[in-house]
């Protein structure tokens, strides 16, 4: 590009809302023409790729076209190999990655005794989930579109930016057909330029001009866009005369030297394609490294080293050393102020990246555009379509009647058609007519082609991992459950690899939105999410962005895998101590996609310790209560049996005592002193046995009372 006339300071370039308002008309004209020329150059360099992607879209959308070979209106079946493979991937990736309502998770790293990190992580997780699912209402729909287009085209892009009109972060899907990338680009972050193409109505352009976002221009009426093509899927064509025809806008992310120092800076250039008028130029500066900033950083390190090395004791020598250090620090601060007042000499400017590429299968040749099923299955799908159409055409020839008619048939010229139960009169005898009609020899549909067709379909299923079991069909009778589970696990390996790439891209998108919150979020923002009030602070987004990850599990692509892992963890937590039972239960509910799991299993954070606690404390274990009642019943039964036995024993003792008293009375009358002594000893023994029996009954009664208290829920401290 030719050198520009206007030279602006780097500070102005960093702060202006629209740099185009400070440039001359000649500079804007140069920039507008250069943007359109670069776009056309990059678009021409990928024309073959665009043709392939259009063909892949036709295959996936099952667009049927008229054929004129081998005859007019011949069979033109489009076998849905690409369609099935794309739908299979999208139906698995969408629910696996978009885990509403908890979409974002901020990890807590390191010690957190006061719970401050956990509280900040909770605020960030809830706020960003609210932003994606509630504030940006189009986000989930845009992500759904991305998952449909990704397996067909090989890659799609997500654009994350702050919309000054809506006043919040936005993230939209950009198809690769609408993002033209520099030919030599190897990655989005390192490419010299990329141009997004979109349509905008006159009304929207005027709204942005009124808000000061776009420069006002006298634009010519919009004409028919040469890129606008008929929509074969819907059967529509662009109208010839339409006063509300949208304009084609080019938003190019490129580099310009607007401060005249010979180093181009990164900008976003918005240009009307037809008129080449520049609407807006805004910087996309990230980290700015200057010669002065490097020197300032070195001086700050010196100040920190001097401050940390000062002695703490108050001796005379230490005071002298402290004064010298203070003078040195003052001198260094003066140098810092002098460097900050100098005109900055830019060494490097890190560009802010708006786009995130979602790859499907990386190109083995290192190309920018990744491989999708459109590239991998397209040739196989074409071969399958050819075989099917050949078999159908062969059957049509054999089922129909074609051949030659001799002159002896004496049939009038033109086509002869028959209706059911119809006979036509001819002026010729039957044998002569039969000899005059010679059918064309036609071969039956070839079984070899049919077997080849089955072979090709089988290998396309292997490439796309779309087998009968994967699509929900029964692969065969009497298949053991373990074998079926192993087959499904192996069949998902290809999808698991792709899902990890999609997960990485989603993580990158979240981190871009995280950085936007650190810039544009209010100091404190209140929001309502999941029927609760929440708040987030801009200061929260100053933490390390590497702790921000999607809530989805990157190692589990299917719901069955998640449930199996969660169930295994739940079983291990019952056998091995040390597990967080609350987290285990939450993980199990999450794996089963239980709606409103937080209502079923509510938790709260302890304000003092920061620990997560249950809102409703668990009640007694029913099984333990049943066992306790059974033990009480057995105790009561044994107590009753003991009491009955004690009563019988006491009765026997009483009878023996009566008999002894009677014998003692007779011995006393007979003056039998030895017998009297023996009876007295026997009577004392019976009294001791009765005393022991009463004490045992008292102990058993106390044990029964304690058992009754334990069953009623009172602890037994006896």
C-alpha cells in the first residue's frame, strides 16, 4: 500500500473509537481500495477449495440435479452417507459439550483456607454461564449451527467480541466460506490478514452511523451482488429488483502503519465492498512492547531488589545504608518518569484475536483448512452414487420395453403408448408383426456392481465411524452386553479425538470472552441466573485465565461413558474413605443429565470456612433403623424369657424354703440339733440365690430401657 499522509500518535490510535474520523479522504480511499483488492486476491487463491466445499454442501443437503446422460431424466440418487455421518457427530457433540446450566467452570488452585478463591470461582462460573446462555441469547443456537457445519466443511470459526450496540459480549459462528484467509496463513494468530464477509441492511448501517461507530458516506444504491446465488435447497433465487437489498460488508483484520514509524500495527477495517468506502477503523492492540517499557521494567526490578535487601535492624550503619538505598530508588523513579514521557519506540504489538477455529481433522499436509467428511467421504459418496444410479438405470431399461420396429409392422409413426387393458388395431398379420418387433438386448442389473456397492458403503462407515450399533440399530441377535459396550467404545474413538479438539477450541473461546470481561465489564454487575441473584466484579477477571475451562468432560464423549465413570466413583466412595460425598453425588446427577439437579440436591457455602455443605441434613438410615428394631425385638424376647425363667426359679426357691422351714420345725421338736443346723444353712443359701436373681433382673431391666432410648433417636452413652 502507498504511504499514508496522516500520521497519528500511538496513544491516539489506542483510544479512538473510530480512527477513520481522523484520516484524510485520500487515505481512506487508499485503504478502501487496498482492502477490497486483498480480499479478491485471497478469495481467488482458494477458488478450488470453495468449489469442493459447495459440492460437499450439495451432497450433505441431498440436492438432486437433473441428468441428461445416459438419457434425459436418468436416475440421480444422492446416497446420504455424508448426511448420516454429519448428523451422528452433531447429535453427540452438541449435548456433550453444551452442559447447561453449568457451562463454565473456574478451577481453584492452591491453598484456600478462607474460601476466597472458591467464592471468586463460583462467581466467575455462574456469571459466564449466564452470559452465554441468557445474556447472549444467540450463543447456543450459533454453537448448534457450528456442530452441524463442522463435520461437512472440516472447520468453522467462532467470533468473540464486545458489541457496543448491544452493550455486552457476543459470540457468533462464522462459516469458512465467509472468512477469507490469506493464502500463506498457517494459523489464525499468525496470518497477515483475514476478511469476514457479511450482509448488512441500510437501516443497521444508519444506526451505527448515528451512534458514531461508522463514518457517514454518500453510498450508491446497492446492486445485485455477483456472489449471490440461487438457494437450491430452498428453491429460491435473489430478486432482480429489491429496494431493501442488503449491502456486502468486508471486515478485514490487517496491519497498517498509521503512526509512520515503519512498523505496521494491527487494526480492524470495515469497508463497503461495492463502493470501497471505509466505515470504521479500530485498533486491536493487545500487549504493546516498547523500548521504553523494557527499560522501565528493568528499573522496577532493580527497585524491588533494593527494597527487599534493606536491613531490618536500626543500627547506625543500617540507617546509612537505608538512606543510600532511598536515594538510589528516588533516582531510579526519576529515570522511569523520564522514559514514560518519551515518545514510545514500538518493538512489538500483540494483536487481539477475535476468531477461534474449531477443527475437525487437521490437514496432514499442514494446510490451513482442516479435513471434514465432505473431503474424506466426497469421492466415496460419488462412487456409491454412480453405482446406485447404474443399477437403477439398468433395471429401468430391463423393466421397460425398448427395441426396433421393422417396416412390415405398418404402425403409424410417433410414440406408441399403452394403457392398462388396452389393445390397438394394426393393419398387419400377427406373425408378421411379431417378426417386425425386435427388442433391444439389455443386461440385468449386475450382482458384481451390487457387491461392490456394499463394499464401498462398508468402508465409508468405517471412515465416519457410523456403524449399525453407533446409529442405534441391533448388529445381531444374542450379542452379549459386554461385547456391545466394547464395540461402542471402540467405535467412539474417532469421535473422541475430534471432541477433544472441539473442547480445546471451546476453551479458547471462553478465554477470549474472559479477557473481554476484564476490559468491558462494570466494576460490579448483578444478574439473575437459575432463579437466584448473583454478582460479579471486574476484579474477578484479573485472575489467571488458565484456570478457566468448560464444564464438560473432555474424556467422555457419550452419556454412557459419563454415567459409567460417575457410578464407579460412587461405588469407590462407599468402600474407600476420603471422598467428598457431596461432589460425588453432584457428579452422578450431572452424568445423568438430571434437570434442576441443584433443586433436588441443594448445597450451600459455609460463610466461615468456605466449605460446601448440604442444605438439608441427611436423616437416619432406614436400613440401620430396621436392624436396630430387629435387635431390640430380640433383646425384648430374651428379656421376657429370662423373666419367665426367673419367676419359675423364684417359685421353686420359695417352695424349697417352705419345705426347709417345715423340716426345721420338726427337727426343733425332735431336738435334732445337727439337722437343724443343716437346714439353717440351706435356708441361707436359698436367700442368697433369691438376692442374686433379683439383681440380675434389675440389670436386665436397665439394659432394656437403654435400648428403648436408642431406638427413639437418643444416644446411648451407657
